[in-house]
């Protein structure tokens, strides 16, 4: 039966799941679910995932959603070693804290800027929302102080998740150059994360184009 | 050997960590960190957590924040068994999905709706209330399939979700249309170890805080 990933390339969390599949060398059947066309609300998909969100992954009999739960699951099951998601409780906890920061702070602040533009007809970005995102990127810069990667010396799913999120807002035109640790780390990720161009950059560019096309000039 | 725990009693994420520690028999060294008074910005605390949030733990030199990362860490490190956070990858993935649902959807929407009103003087936005209803509907659906949030055993998914849902309960959010949530609340309140001490009485501190903030508004 194999692994199926229900995926929407412009979606950062969805790209995170796909990138983890690539990093583990997994053969995955990718099924596109177009969120712009509300395909996630089709009955067949709601049957698979009652929360009707992407990414969703099926692996044999089991169905998993939430990108970061998918990422952890894939490494737990298919990782040849635990480098992408260490088993040691302290190392794992740091990866988890970064993943939760992405899910609960960074990505919501990116979404707060982009969702109203994409779906609610807004053409301007509130200064408060801009400041909020800058604060989150500032925290990333602190997390990276003295570290090669987000959670320490090695690439982990924390890097993949956060790189996918950040690539979306960078594709819209956000400037991260003031954050020297983040800028260096992001450049490194785009070279070192397996399959980055086709599994992440292409989709991020689609996202960026969609948001920019609806924004008034000079907003970012 | 206790673990330093920086918290305030009313905070849902803090209560979720307290529920986990009690269930594991892990002793916490409680350090009240009044975020309403800006204590999280004091230099000593910033050294431990540069993101200056609560809950934060310091386990004998190892500092960690994000409630659900703390909860997972406590079970992974101190659990006598894995019942609260199963090691089996499929079971763990379900717990993880429920935890991320709480973090990124349910608790997120509670905060989006209530916190600008309580803490920043804004007016209630009815659209944000609808988003909470939608999230509760999802939770109700998850709970239609099992006794607990992630299966037939109590896990940290239940502990984080009960902290969130009781926060809604205590500010009189109407949960009555969500039959599975009502059933589950009762089961968790009866079966989560130390429920009354960790959450039952501390969620009232949240109510007291918001009642005070909303006085005369």
C-alpha cells in the first residue's frame, strides 16, 4: 500500500512533510490537494482526515496529519539513524521546542500577514503584524547563536520545518538580512536540505507570487 | 533533585505541565514568575529562557520551554513506562497530532479571541469565536472515536487539552453542544492524577485574573 502524502506545494507545512520524505529517501505517492480551490473540503478527503488539512499522510492503515507530527513519525519509523530527530530526551526536547515555536509562534505570525491577503481581500499589512514577525525572527537568531543548526550541531526536522515556514515569507519579499545567524543558516539549509529546490523552493515561489499579486505596492 | 518550574497558576500551558509532573511523580520546585508584572524580563530569567515565556523548566542546568515540549521531555526522561506518551510510532503520532492541534489550532484560537480583550482592551470579535467553535467541533469528532483524546489511555494529549478546554469552561464558553467533549471532560477530571491540585483549583486563578482585568468594562 505504501505512503501517500496529500500535499499542496504553496503550503509551508506541507512542504516540510515532503522535505522529510526526501531526506529519508522515501518513495511517496504525492496527491495534490488544491487549497485555493478548496479541494480539502471534498467528501473523499474529509473521510480520510476529518480536520481536512494538509499535509496529511497515510502509511498503510494509519493516517497522520499536522506536518510536525508527520515529520517525527517518519523519522521514528524510517530513519536509518536518529540524527534528524534524536532519541536522547534532552536533544529531542530542544528539537521539540523549536518545532513548537514554529507551530505556535513563527508560522502563525507569517499566516497572520499572508492569510488575510490571500483569502480576505486585504491589500495592506498592519505595522503590529510586521513587528510581531520581526520579533519571531529575532528569537530564531538567538536560538542559532553558537549553533550550526536550529537545535544544535546537526540538521534536524526543526531546521526543515522552520526553513519551509521562513521560505514562504521570504518568497513574498521579507528581508531577513538584518539577522545574520538566520540569514547564514537559511542559505545553508537551501543547499543542504535534500531536494530543497523541487520540494520547497518551487512551492514557496508559488506562495510568494500568490500573496504579492494581491498586495498593494510597497507593503514589504 | 527537583526541577525548577517557572509559572503562574492560571496559565493553561503551565497547568498542563503541572498535570504531567504530578502524573509522573516528578517533583517541581515552584517559582512564581508573574508575567503580568513583567517578571519574565528580569535578567536572571532571560539567561534561562531568552524567549521569556512561561512555562519554563530548569532541570539542573538544562532549561526548556514550550509546555508541550516540556511534557514530552518529562515523560521521555522520567516516565516509569510510556503510557502517557507511547513509544510506538503510530500511537505517538496520534498523541503528537492532538498536541499540535491544541498548540496550533484550539489554544491558538482561544488566545486569539480572548487575550486581545483581556490583556489589550480590545472588543470581542465574533468571527474569532466561530473559529473556536470550529476547533471544538474537530475535537468533538476526534473524541467520538475513543475514550481519551488519542486512544483508550490517558496521555499528555489529554492533559494539554483539558488545560485548554477548562480555560474555556471557566470563562463560561458554551460547550454544551459538544457531547463527546462533555463526556471526555468528566473522564479526565476523574482519572488524571492530581487533577484538582494541578488544574481544578488553578484554572480558578485564571478566572480570578480575568474577572479582575474586566472589572468595570
